C-alpha cells in the first residue's frame, strides 16, 4: 500500500530517469513527512486529504515548519523544495492533480549551519538519567547516539530493532527499563509493539508523526540548551564518529556511518569548518 499519494507511480518515474534507490528513499522520507504534517497540522487538508487538495499555502506552511520548528539548513530547505517540486510536477503533468502547488515557491541562498554540536554525546549518560526530560526526548537522543535517523525510528516495525539493542552500561540499562515500563501501557492501548506512539487511541495509525514527536523535543530544548531537531542530532553523531575514528579508511567510515563517498566528503569538510 502506498505510504503517500501515488507513491508507486512516482517510484516508476524516478527509476525511469535513473535515480538510485538511496535517492528514492530520500524522496519517500520527505513526502511521508509532508503528508503526515498536513494531516496533523492543516485541518482543512485533514478534512479532505489527497494530493489534489494540497495548496501552495499548505506547502509553504510545511516549509516554514521545517525552517522554524526543525531548524533545517537552507541547503536542506532547497533540497526538500526540489523534491516536492519534482513530485508535484510529475502529478500535474500526468493530470493526477489540477494545480501545481510549488510552481511559485523558490529556493533560498544558503549559509553555513550554526546549530551542530557534539557535546551532548559526551553527556549522554547524564541526559538519559535526567528525569526532568521527557522519555521520548531521551529515547530520541539514545537512538541518535546509535546512528539511527528519525525516518528509521518512526518507521512501523522499529520496535523489533529497539528490543534488539543492548545497553552499553548501567545507565543505558536503567533507561531502557524505565522506557519499557512507560511505553508498555501505550503499546497495549494501541495494540502495537513500536515505541513512538500516540497517547490517544488510534489503532489504524498509532505511530506518532515527525511533527508530533518534535513537539516533545521542542519542549526540552531550553532545558538542555541545544537544538533537538533529529536531523541535527544525526549530523552531530556523524561528525563525532568521524572525529573519533580519524585513522579509519574512507571505506570503513562509509560502512560504519552508512554514507556514500560524496556524503562522507561533505561531513569531513563540514567538520573542518566547525573547528
């Protein structure tokens, strides 16, 4: 079943023009997030969902949310806009929608990212043990420290991955026990064994959205003193791992961090810029 409107048809289009599977996965992540956002945050769209009912205002609201609430870089803003434009252009040219909501939305000039920090990885034990922080926030930081992306740990079925994880020390063991006790009644309510679930009953779609999860993270940002957007957490994890394994070969880093050569080079250069 398609995870967003016309996903199967769009996949055929991307494969026909030679896009790699990694690129297709990136499109999927962006489009799933867009439609989850619209259902959660745009009541008019949620009342009558469908690709043909996405307006320019809806897309601008989503992009503003990414910029203001998730603090994405301008480079990421432009990448997301490019992905959305290709998707809606495909739908419009194949007469699957009546309007082209990204037609008059333009990219922005980029500037360096100022929100990356690896210090939280050095304080992870204290963070996991801090009861002032919400458990979802601590779980996101714990999983980010293991290299998982938000697209991965919000995916249905990730509960199996969670249960396979082994704590590295007593602090992580205590946190995982505490989290298991917290999430168990919610899992029972939703009849779902995953770990990021809505608090209110919704067995057809029990998983919390990216936008919903970020509400928890945003509430803890001032307390922790750094940005909690999962994208930044993952980027800081990659930078930390590269810095900690300077003697590793490029091939070893690519395998360890699940990066292609171009992405690895990007992060190596970014690490030098942030010094």
